[in-house]
C-alpha cells in the first residue's frame, strides 16, 4: 500500500495535479494565474447574496453590500443625502465621529422612518471612532448613539490604528455585550501584520475591515488572508477619491465596458467591486448620482471583463492614513 501511494503521488506531481485534484499555474508577477485569481474572486463574491443585496457577517448579522458614504458632508447635506439614499433603495449608511455629521445622518434616517420608507431594522448604520484609550472609547460610543439618536449601532470600526487599539477594542466588545453595538471591526489596516495584532487581543473577531480600495489599489492579498476568519473587506474611495475620480471614470478599459454594458463608468466600477467581493460605499450629495450608484444589480460583468479590471491594479494608494 505504501509503495502504491508513493507511485500515485509521483504520477500526480508529474501531471502537475495538486492534492485537491486541481492544476494551477502561477504567473511570475504575483504568483497566481489570472484564472486562479478570478476563481478566488468568484469565491469571495459568492458570499454576497445579490438578490437580497447583502452579505452574512461572521457576527451573525446581514450587512448590505452597497451604501452611502458621507465623508465631507455637513449635517444638512448628510440628512438630505441619507434620506434620498434610503428612498432610492440603499440600506447601508456610513459615517464617523470624525466626520462631524452623525446628527444629520440620524435626522435623515428618522425622516425616512417617519415617511414610511424604512424601519430602523431595515437600516444598517456604520460609524467609526478614534478612541485613544479604553475609558475614552466607552464615552465616545455613548456620544455616537446620542448623536445618531438610535439605541444601537449596527457596525462600529476603529477609524485607524492608534495608541491603544487593545483598550478601544475592548470597549467596543463590551458595548456589543451591552447591546449598544451589533458588529465591530477596523478601518485602515492594510497588512497581515496589522490584522494579526488585532486578532491577538480580540475576543470578538472583526467582521469588517474598511480600507481604501479602487481600480489602482485592489489589495487582494489582504482580502485572501482575512477570508479565513470570515472578515469582509469594505471599500472606501471606490472611485479613487476627490481629485482622482475623473482618471478612474475615463480609464480606457472602464469606458470600453461602460459602452459594452450600456452603463456609466461609476456603475461599471461599483459592479466590479461587488463581484470582487468588496462591500462598497460611494459618497455623494447628488440625488441622481446616489440613485445611479445603486442601479448596479441588473447586469453582471463577465469573467473576462473582471480580469481586464483586475489587470489595472498598480498597488497604488492615494492616502497614507
């Protein structure tokens, strides 16, 4: 039996077949063939329920896979944008203590609830905190709840690595147990080492990592690594951010696909994010653009077209925080 097993292994190795029965060829550039990368993207996006437009988090809660980002919006603009986002069908709203617009976000949600558009349970609210330390973080969580005028926040993130992530995360975990938060996660953590540091002290595994992700910075290495923990990556700056949007919208590949699918450049880019397994939160105060950004569920990019967009990756970030 041992001799037969050895002979079989030799034959399999000569044929280039792995133990799981799959032959893979790796490219010299990134150690992974385009076909293999596409197959892994399909696995990532298979977590997404495109009918419900949600993904099941490792916390046990469903999260919408597309929503409204509110960075740079003041309270009045945030209230109006949130209301129209919910009216257009979006159910994910993203804000942060740093944005200074949680009051406006809360008012927009309340307006939609009072208008019969949604119930509180329909809306998934994300906010972020700079804690600094355990005691301060506890108070900030209560302040966020008060400004949003809600009894719980669906997802709270550490906005970026800081002096006492362990203490801040502990405060967030306690807030989950107290019913103030449902899911927790981190933002602007880009490496395996940074994630491992959080995992070393977390008793609740992060559900989400929200990072800069766009055509020219796809960071699939991190996405692949954290998938083993059921962590989903969420993209901010899906169009590259202010000052870079035009470059992304007018990329030759994106323009070609926009014409092919009879969609806008924005819709092609957002659909790519979703099929690649990234939750996406485009920001806008333009009601027409908000509705357009949500209108990405009536078409699907082909495997070949996904590969064209994947090939645009330059590993190039625009921000350093």
